[in-house]
């Protein structure tokens, strides 16, 4: 009878869903040339890649409230804390912040 191997180091995919304004956006150059942006929503650190970077810039410039869904990243940020990788984003009820 065969036994199934499990990876004990594999963590569960933790997701978070938040609504807020983009705070502290920083463009990060990568070795591969892939566009990357780090930012915060309600104090939670996020990172975004490729086309999501352009979408975020559009929302940031208009100071539009957005809803984001992020998945806990496998990598920690340079400060050593966990961050979320952006999976989905959309404007939240088209409400503009003052």
C-alpha cells in the first residue's frame, strides 16, 4: 500500500480582504525587470506585480477607496514582517476620499 507524502513546511493560504486608501506606495526595481509596487492598506503591507501596478497607480492618483484581496506571501519584506501579495482590486463604491 502506497503512502501519501505531505509537506509539513507548507503553510495554509491566508487571505485578507480590506477596503481603504493606498498608503506609502513605493516602486521597487526587480532583477527580472518585472514591475513591482509595495504599499499599505489600513496598515497591512502589500506587494503587487505586472498589470496590477498600473491599476494601483490609477487608483492612487485619484485617491479612490479600493477593495483589495491579498494572499499571505511566501517572502517577508525587508523589515522582516509578513506581507500580502495582491490578488484582486476594485474601486469601492466609487467613493473618492477628500
